[in-house]
C-alpha cells in the first residue's frame, strides 16, 4: 500500500531505524534520532543498489515520487542515478572558467567513465578534503609556483600519511596536465615536484609486535573517548583485519543478516576480487551499536558532518596517534597482527590468505583455487574474536603463543 502525507508526517522514531514503503522500491527510512530520509532500492544487471533521494520535509512525498520517476528512467537505461547526479553537478559548475575547482571538475568528468564508483568517490573526496580548501577558487594560471603546491602536498606528510601525499601528487599532476591540453597553461608545475615528497616508510604500517602489549592496545581502543564511530571502526578493524580503504567504504547493504556475513563486492577490494567475511558474535554487537549511530547513511562509517561521504582516510590513524600509538600502531597494522597470530595459532596458510584477500601470485594456482572455505573461516574468525576478548579480559595472564598448536587446523 502506498504512503500518505499524513503517515509520513506522523511517523515517529523508534529504538531502531525502520522503513515505510511507498512502492516501486521507494521507502522512507526513519532513524532513531527522528530523521526521515527517502531511499530508492533498485537493481541493474541483477545487482541491488540504493539511491538517496532526499530528506523529509525538504522533499515531500510528492517530490520524492517525482525524483523516483526520474531515477527510474535512468535505471531502465542501465545508468546508476548517483553517477548521473555527480556528472550533472559537475557539468553545472564546469563552465569556461579558470578556477582550479572547475578545471578539476572537467578533468574528473573526463575520467569518470573509466573509474569504478568507489574509486571515483575516493579521488573526489581527497581533493575536497586536502586540496580545495587551499586553492579551490584560485585561477589555475596563477598556480605556477611549484613550492606553493609542495606546501599543500606536504600537509598529509606531517600527519604521517605519506601514501596520501603520493596519491594527491599524482592527481594534481593529472589535473594540471589536463589544463595543458585545454590550452589554459603551458607547463605542468607539479611535474617539478617529483622526488621532493618523502618516500613510503615502513612505520606507516607499524603494529604492536609483542603479545603482552596487545591487551593495553585493545583496552585503549575500547575506552577511546573520541567519536564512537571511530572507536567501532578500530574494533572492527581488529576483528576483520580488512584493508583500511575497504573498512572506510563499507555499506550497510553488504551485510547479510541471515548468514552473518559481509558480502564485499570487487569495487571495494584492492585486488578487485569479491570477498565473504564471516561475522563473529562480538562484531554483530558492534554492528548493532553502529547502526544506532548512523543507520541513516548508506555508509557504515560515514563522515559526521556529511553522511553521504565515507570516513576520511586519516581518521583511524589520527585516533591511534592521539591514544599514544604514533609509530607503534596504524590502521593497516591490524592486518599484520592478525596474520602473525593466526599463523601462530596453527591455521592453514590458504585460510589466512583468503581472509586477508591477498591476490594469488601463481596464475595456475589461482585458476584452480576457487574454494571459499566458509565453515573453516567462520570458525577461524570466531576464534580470533574470542582471542582478542581473552586478551582484554585477562591482561595479567597473557602467555605468548597460548593458542599455538602443533597440528595445522582445517
């Protein structure tokens, strides 16, 4: 049955978020905080997706239905509404203007068809967060001093994010090269900066190496006084040991509640391969807590000031540094901890590598090794979560290698 204006207006918040369906995939998501957001569920090539139409009362029921109809036209053509919306927003500002943001917008549009959605979002978010605040409205013709640009690129370095500085350098170089092709400038000033940025340091993946130091780390994370969303990101990073970029891009639709698994699509994975992540009991509780905080967003770890965007690249690392772990523990370091200890626990190499989502270097082996080992990995992930809890619960009685076995597990 379709919704009425009265039903939308009178919808009250409950302990958990809930949906009010209007039909043809359109529904109103009511959050525990009282927010009311229009969502459209749809499929393209059999793959389910979610499009955020707007929020009530800014968008009335009638307006939401009009936007749904417009989105359906794109969906019939195999076009994701979100992709079209991004292109249109950028076309609106991409006029004959030399401002840096507009040149960057035209470059972005020219590349959009070649990128996966999450990769495109990551690129644009990085520019919004780390480049536009400094040179957004500066004419690109005035950005001819390499050292001024170098100052901007070095800001992430000061926070220890060397990889981010490298990525920003590559993206700026591509934008300036695009401006050269447009005939707006004659020289790419970013090219001159090659070699002036610090190279990647091993400490960027720093991690606690001694088992007797892990209880303190776990305790500090669980008692983190900052954002609870950041705390949960750290806790789930410990339980799941996914790559930090994947953690940040997690969406609620990836969760299969019936099977207690995460279904991760190729576009959020570094090796471009899907991954199933069994969810331990401890992680289920954290997911429920997280949903109370930001179930209104498509992203599990959205930005507090903009729920349409996922968590910033530096958030977890900055939290760890504030907790006193600078040079000792990083977001990526949770993967090293898990890999080391699961090997010591006697789990099979294949199981660990599968869960770590490492690409198979041997092409012949990769072609034949299609096993998912879900029961075995489910047991492994639950044991790992129990092990983490045992360290937190009994900090004074940690024995190195207490789970190590002499016989490899299944």
